[in-house]
C-alpha cells in the first residue's frame, strides 16, 4: 500500500493518465530496488561462501574512530571464539614484538600513499601458540564528510610458513650435503690422482730397478769370466817372476802385472756396480774419512777448483768399506771437476737423516753429498747416469763406470744414491749409507806375509769348472808341496771326497748346476772336519757368510802367495775347531 496516488474529483482524462503513468514508474522503481537487494544478498552470500571456503576472514576498519568490524573467521585467526569481541587494540597486542614495527609501517604507508595494504606478521593466541597471518586491505573511496575506512581480508598462513621453513631447512641440508659430497669427491679425486702419480713413480722405479738388476747380472757375469782369465794370467806371471832371475824377464813380467792390476781395477768396478763384490763392511766415521782425504782431493782436483766441506755427521759411523768409500767420494769429486770446464766450487757435505727415501729401510743414515757448480745434466739423461759405460764426457775422457761403481758400493752397503741436477746450475749427488749399529763384518783374506807357507803333507782337492783356473791352482799347490787331486764340477768333487780323503777342499763359488757354497755344505755333512777354502770372483756375500764362519775366502784374481796363505789359514782353522770339539 505504499504506492498510492490520491486524486480529487472532478478528474479529467489527462490527470488520470498522468497519475497512472507516475504510479507505474514508481512501481518499476520498486521492482528494480527489490532486484538489486536480492542480487546484493546473493553476492554477499557468495562472498561469505568464498571467504569461508578460502579460510579468509573479512575486516573493516574506521581509521578515524579505530572502530573494527570482523567476521567470525577473522576472530578465529586470532584464536577468538565467534562471540568474543576483537578490537584493534587486541590485534596490536597480539602482534609479535619483532613484527609490530613492520606491520605499523605497512599500514601507515598504505594510508599515506593510497596503495594496497599487504603484510605478513606473527600473532600470539590466547593459548600461547604462535601463528603467521597474511593481511591485505585497501582504502575505500573517501567522500567529504564521511569517515575514512579500510577493508580487507586476512588468512592464516602458519602451515605454509612451516612448510616453507621445512623446505628451506631441507634445501640448506641438501646444499650442505651436496657441498660435502663435492668436497669428498674432490678429496677422493685428489687422492686418486696422487695414488696414480705414486703408482706411476713406483712403476718407473720398478722398471729402473729391473733394468739395473739385469745390467748388474750381466756385468757380474762378465766380471766373473774376466776374473777367471785374470786369475790364470796373474798366477802365471807370478810363477814366471818366481822362477826367473833374468832382469829382462822380470821387467816384462812387471809390465804385464801392471796391466793385470789395471784390469783388476776395472773388474772391481764392474763387481761393485753389480753388487757382487765382497766389501769389507765395517763402522766408518765418515767425517774423519773425508777430512783425511783433504790432501788427496786437493792434488787430484787441481787449483782451479775450490773445495768446500760442510761435515755435520759428527761421530756417526756408516756401515761401509772404507777403501771403496774413499774411491766413491774421489770418483764423485773428479766427475764434479770435469763438469766445471772453467773451474768452480765442489762442496762435500755430510749429515744424518731418517731413511724416508724410496728403496731404503727405516732407520738412520749418513748422507754424503757432493755438489758442483758445473753445467749440469739434462733431465732426460738423469735416469741413465748409473748405467755402466754411460758417460756425458767426450770420447776418450771417461769410462762410464764411475757413477755405476758408486751406485754398486752404496747399494751393496745397504744404502742408495740420489742425483739432482739443473742445467747451467750444477749437480748434487747424495750417497745414503746406513748408520752402523754393530761391528759385524765380512772381511777377505789379509795380505800375505813375506814368507810363503809350504805344505806339511796335507792333501788338497781342487774343484773348479774353469780348466785354466783349475790347472793354475793345482800347479801352485803342487809347487808348495801339497798332494793335489782335482774335479771339474761340484758333483764330481763330492764323488771324489770319499776316495781322495782330502784335508782341504778348494772350491770355486760360481759353477753350473751346483755352486761352491752348496758343494761345501754337502761335503761338511759327510766330513765335518773337512777344511774349505772358497775361491770367488763373483759371489753372493750373504751365502758365503752363512757358510763360512772363519775367513776362508779367497777372491780372484790372486797370487801364489795369497793362495798359500789362505790354504794354510783354512787348514789351521779346521785344526782348531777339531781340537776344541768334545
């Protein structure tokens, strides 16, 4: 009934038509208003549904009065029940202290600039739990005379923040694990490269050792055969000198002996390189030995070379043959002099060190260093300097046996040799010798006395596979008055012992089939009192040491007087053992 138009009579037609039209217009406006209200209600319902579905809370703030209107979901985001009040002061009190300034700054910026209000902060619920909220809002269009308002939505993002933190922690853990894995991989790769390098060095060292061993065996065999020849030669020269008084013959024999002595020295160098020479190993005070060589070195190297010494080994004694060690140091000094064509400085030093070098047993060593300021050795030749007959000197100025002899002396003494060189700077050679911890030694026969001992009726069996050497020994022994029988090999010698019943067996060490040490051992099993004299030019020193407890060892080449003294000593030693046996 709110849409009523009252007309007074009399009513004309125009008035009636106009009133009807006005009433219809008013009715249409009512219908439109009703439809708008219906649509607004539907929109509000859909908005509430959307907000509830998205767990979004709605809020409206009067900026002038600080009045706040919130939905139930908004209250829930602050830990309040639907029937509990929630004011702006309650919200500000619930904000985490560390986030309060950031929230207020974002709100003031939005109000001042008219931009969107978008901020995340933490709030503490009444039960003490901590939650993350995401708040968004916008200023309403301000009409003069109306209050300023801001409306927006709010969402609890605690689960998303927890998941984000967990993901961040997982990423950090993953990055750390990846970094650690990469570091371990790099470490493993570096260790693998190091092991590959060490293996390559070990393989190179093995190849070098095999090469040196093969060359050593070859030179040792050559030296053995050469010693047999020299034994026959020097023996016959000795016999000529004993049986002839002709000065001319004596002079020619002396010349021949001089040549034999030079050949003997060459053979000794070959044996030293092949590590088959018996060295007179004993404790040697290296500093005293080098000091005693001062005059010899000065005369040998000449006035163009300055000799410096830096001796720091003190009283340490190396296990070495003093004569061979002197020869080794002299060879190194001569090589150093030859490497300095215009003169220079040779420094001879000594010190003690741990055996950390490759190829050395753990322990203490005396290190003898000979350094020069010469032209140096190219890197591609360093691996060859210890090869016999290899030399960097011009033709006719070197035999190539100096360094190989030093190498043989050092290795046979239980040490080694190292060389470092830089072209146009100089060369440094180190000889490592083990520090002697005992006076144990294996010595060759002493020099013979001026008188040649003769036979006292003993029987001697000579066992040697070389006919020339065997005949020489037989002739020498017969000339000394011994009853001598002979055998051309080890087994033949063993077969003859029972029938010949010798007092002494002279046996060569290196023979085919069975060596002299084995022959002597088998012979002593059957005849414990049998005297044994081992003759050798190429011998395993350890095998002789295990067999011969006395000094019944004679090295080739030897003279008749050497043989006579060694035979007499072996017989006397066997007699002493027999006298002391129970």
